[in-house]
C-alpha cells in the first residue's frame, strides 16, 4: 500500500515535498521522490495521515527510469503512529 508522506530538509531545493512510500519497515522506508537527495543527508519525514514523524538519514538515492528517485531512509528518531485505512474506509465489510 502506498502512503503519502511529506519530506523536507533538502539542501538544494527548500520546501516540503509530498512523496509516496514504496516499502515500509519499523526501521525505515523507501519513498519515490522528485528530488535528488544526498547519501547521509538528514531530513524530516511526516506521514499523511497520522501522527508519525521522524528524523531520517538518506541511505541511498537511485535515479528511476524516466524521472524521479527511489530514496531509502533510515529512521533516526521517531514519534507518533501510522494511520492505515480500515476495511470500512476502503468500502469493504470487516468479514471481507
């Protein structure tokens, strides 16, 4: 499931970018970004929706075919929690 997130702290392009997750684990995440991030650069990561915030370190930034980058992030400090859609919010009954 892809989740929207905000990324900020890019040294070359200030401001906040809305990006989408590709893979999520308790220790980090892979996101698809339009910005190039430098390895070992720190950034702010905020989940949308939810209350999850993290200071993260760029583990890698790989160019994608066409445009954009796949960025691997390691969570350094984190607070809050992720919000993922419930079955009723997705238009399904709890029984399936």
